């Protein structure tokens, strides 16, 4: 596997420590009687006759773990982790999620990243590749060109008329 080069090594290391701690906390949560709820999904299966025409669609149910909501106790435990607070503090300090006057919640970003990791890997164990794949999604959001533009562009000479947006060329 090619070595991943993060855009911010400190953020990468903070997120790595956070992921490891959350997965450890999840194991303790499950050992203590907590559970990850199952949700039923329906997969469409198209039935085709011998002439290649559709005979209809059948929806077959299957259950999968629902990581969107694990439990209030576990969610609170994640929010209380020092690693969560340190990573969120760093994201806020760097103003990575400030767009205009609006702050996006680093807590939501990191908790959603954990849910993505669990869903994508299907494992409560730490996997380096799974972490890196999930972390690249965090970076792609934080360092998204449109978000950076919105947070840093000076739009004093911005006008909108007749469905045409015009920018003063000194800001392009």
C-alpha cells in the first residue's frame, strides 16, 4: 500500500488517536451489554423471463447494523473522550470548519466519520487502511475548494443579475 501523505499531519495523528480510542470505547460499550441496532433493508431483485423481459421486481429483506444511532450512553462517552475534545479543539483553532460566520461542528464531523468507518469496514477493530480511507473523506471535506473559497473570498464586488454571477477580477 502506498503511504498516504496527509495535508495536516497533526490533524491526521489526532484523528488516528481518536479513532483508536472510540473503537476501544465501543468494545467496552458492547461488553457492558450495549448493542448496535439492526435495521432491515430491502434489496430489489429483478426477475427476467426466457425472452429477456422483466417478470417483476421482488424486494428481499436483509438486516445490517445501523451505526447512525448506537446509543445515548455510547454517544455521550464518545463526546466525553479527551481525544475527541483535543481533535475538535485543533479543528476549531485552525478554523478548518468556519465558513463565513458559520461554524460547522467538529464533533458531528468526527462522529459521522466513525459511523462511516464502522459501516465501511464492518469491524469494531482498528484497521489502518479503513482509517486512512475514512480520514481522506474528512480531509476532502475540510480542504474542499468551494468551502475554502467561501470562507476566505472577499466578495465586496460581488453582483448577481440575470442569472450571471460576476466577480471583480482581482479576486479570481
